[in-house]
């Protein structure tokens, strides 16, 4: 696969008020509500005995697992079209959190330090796909709409890349949950686990392969996100550190909420429901986006610890504040690796078979440079390639994309539509159509 990136300069030329804070949710609860409403028999599976944590090698003897990620930025207003640097920040957060290299590991309470785990999963960005849309994206509590239009080019979204080979992450503005014109809460993101894992209810996976992946509200992405996410109906904004992405990828890799999802929308349960992981203590409901380390919602002896343990609010799979989250447990790490070596092993196979791209900038020219009202991309190929070309502004926003072109060996001049652009610095990028950009 070839990748070409070249900058050029375009010279000037003529051309209802709420009184109480509302819930902020991981969309998996909403998805669960939709399933239960349309398939009530699935609720019984919540009461089944969950599979125990699998035995796995010590982290020091593990081989790091690598998966490739394609990020779909589906935007309506300009601020939703996130800069590349924000997307890259999110990938960096995932790599830190899934390798226990996050700088806040020392914030974990001493009682839980012995069970802190390291999944050793590496995320490599394959491409950022940008799609401008006129659509809105909203989960529907009364229907079965789970943002399927977000994942369909024909419906104003962006088609998934092969979901067996890539982790697809869609970024958009998720509209608040509303009923009868009244806002009920804000979903930050959601993801599907592999279907029929032992620690999940039956049929919890994606309704179709092309919908498998992770969805994030654009305001939750990265550590450097400049767009505030207000608490619905409350005062102030949520703290954003990219941990919504960590939480949702955790779901995608088979982890449940640590309270076992028994307390829907924050309602307490009877401390009998489990996430299927031994070393995450029982809790009767989620945290409230805070960092209350005195929380102990289940006063009972934990079989794994032999003690009455407080809630593990530092865990990525709780609803703690993002500056409180800092760990997966060893049991969760083992479970993640079991999923990647099991139902999601296509991600590993695709990554291991991917060759390092060859950068051949000497075969790419923009003429003239600086350009006026016309410009062309001059590309020299040594073999037949299916090529697409993309034009980006200096802030990383996609301005134009060519159709796929089967080009023969030799020199090719490809016109670039620049007459409608505002004067400034732009980047042209050309790459193999059959193999993704990196």
C-alpha cells in the first residue's frame, strides 16, 4: 500500500428549562431498555449465572495484542467535524488505558492496587473518514432505533469498514433522549459486545455485522476537546479525559458495567447481579459521575476478597468522573484478551497481516504550487493501483475526495477542485483504495 501526503498553498483568487440535573448515560443501558421492550424474554437472562473469569498468563509473559481502528467523523455543524489532533488524542488515551500506562495509576486506592490489570492491547489508527450530513442521531426508547442511520452512507452516515477486521468508531452529535418533547438525559456513547458471551444476556451483540462497533458523542472524544458537554438540566460541564472511549471500547471487548446493570438509570438493585468478573466488587448501582471513594453500596463479604469491599469507583466500567477512572482489574484484562483471542480474533488476524505502508512523496507533485484557480495532482505509479485522492484544510478537515480510480503504471494528472476554496494552506493525500489509508 502507498500513502502520499503533500501540502500546498492556495493563493487568493476570486471565488424548555430543567430544574434538576438529568441522567448522563452510557447508551448500553438505553440499548438494553430497547431490547427488553421488544424482546422481554431476554430480561430473564440477566438472572443467569455468569461465566467465571478465565485463567490467563501473567501480564509480564503476554504478547501485546494489536487492533486497527477506523474513525468515522459524521458531522452536521462545523464543530462536530473534529480536528485530527482530537481523534489522535483519543487513540493515545486508549493506548495508555489499555496498557496501564495512564499517568494517574497512583490514584488507585491501595486496597485495589493488587488487582489492577493490564490488558496489553494496542490501537493503531487506520484512517479517519469524514462525512458531512444533514441527519440527526438519536436513540429511541420506544422504538428500535439505535443510530442505524449513523452507520449507513445511504442514510446520511458512514458505512463500516469490515467489522471482523477493524474496530469501527463513529463520532457524531448524539441527540438527548426525549419523550413527548421532554428531555430525559444525554447518552455519551454506546457499543456492542460480541454476541452471546457468558457474562452478557443472550443476543446482546450488534443487530447486524455492519452496525458492530463503538459510537461516541463528539464532545467526549480526546483529552484536548474544546467543546464543553453541559450536564443536562444542571450546572457546569462534564469532565472529559477521553475515558468515555475507554469505557465503550471496554464494552466492545466484552466488559459489562461493574454493578451488573441491575439498577437501570441509576435505580439500585439488591446487590445480587454480577458483571461476571470475580475481582470487581458488587455494587447496587453506578456512580453519579463523581469520585466518591467512600461509596459502599453492598455491605457484604466479597467472595474474591474475603472482606466487605467498597465500590470500585476507579474502574473504567463505572460511571465515575473521567478524572477518577484509572484502571481495569486483572479479571477484566483476562476477559478482554479472551475475547480478542476468541470471538474478535479477526481483529488480530487483520492487524498481523497488514504490511507497513510505503511513503513515496517523491512520486507526488502539486502543480502549480502555490496554485491559482486551477491545480492538478501529478502522481507517478510503478504498478497498477486503485487510488483515491483527498483534499484537507490545514486544520485536518476533509474538503474533497475523488472517486476510486484504477490507474496504470506511469504518470497521471488528476484535477483538484480548488476554485471554491478559501485561500490558505491545504494538503492533498493519495492512497491505495483497496488497502486503507494509515
